[in-house]
């Protein structure tokens, strides 16, 4: 079956074997090279897509966490401000209580001092009365001793009254 057509001869068996060899080579390359490379490329593509999707989820979660933390931070700041306001208010109330207690204590001290002053005044007045009684008794004993006349008696009484005025003043 060889046919010659001009200068070039065609060998059909060689062409058929070449085609069969090419098909076998293509099938072998397809099975051993193309499928693994295609599978490797598809796996790589899937892994990159999964990594990208995971990165996107992580970014979304990070954004949500950021918003959540900012919200919590603002809440904590508000609580801190409230605690400071409460502490200031309690401090002011306590300060007012201390001032009120000090005022009450000072009033009690003044009352005690006034009471003590009244006692001392009463004591001084009692002492003065006792002194006056002693002076009156002394004057009376002088009058009796001297057996004075009415005129000298009046003079002694006036003198005694003058001495008493000096004591009261």
C-alpha cells in the first residue's frame, strides 16, 4: 500500500502509527500531566478563593470587633465619668455633713461656754453677796461698837451704800 505520488512517497502505515502514537502520547500526557496540573491549579484556585473569603470574613469580624470595642470603650468612659460625678457628689455631701457637724459642735461649745459663764457669774454674784453680807455685818458691828448718834449712823449707811455701788459697777 505504498503509493508514490511524484517525488514524495506516502507511507500510510507510518502515518497511522504516528497518529496512534500521538493519541497515546496525548492520552498519557493528559492522564499523567494535564489532569494533575489542572487539578493542582484548580486546588490552588480554590485555596486562594477560600483564603480570600477567610480574609474577608476576618476583616468583617475585625470591623465588627472594632465597632464593639469602641462602643464598650465609650460605655466604660461614660461609666468612669458617672463614677467621678457620683464620687464628687458624695464628697460634697460628706463635706456638707462635716461642716454641719462642725457648726453643731461649735454651737454646743458656745452653749457650754455660755452655761459656764452663767455659772461663773452666778458664783461671782453669790461670792459678792457673801462679801456684802460680811461688809454689812462689819459695818453693823462698828455701829454697835461705836453706839453712834443718828447723824453718824446715817453717814455710815451712806458710806456703805457708796461702797456697794462701787462693787456693783
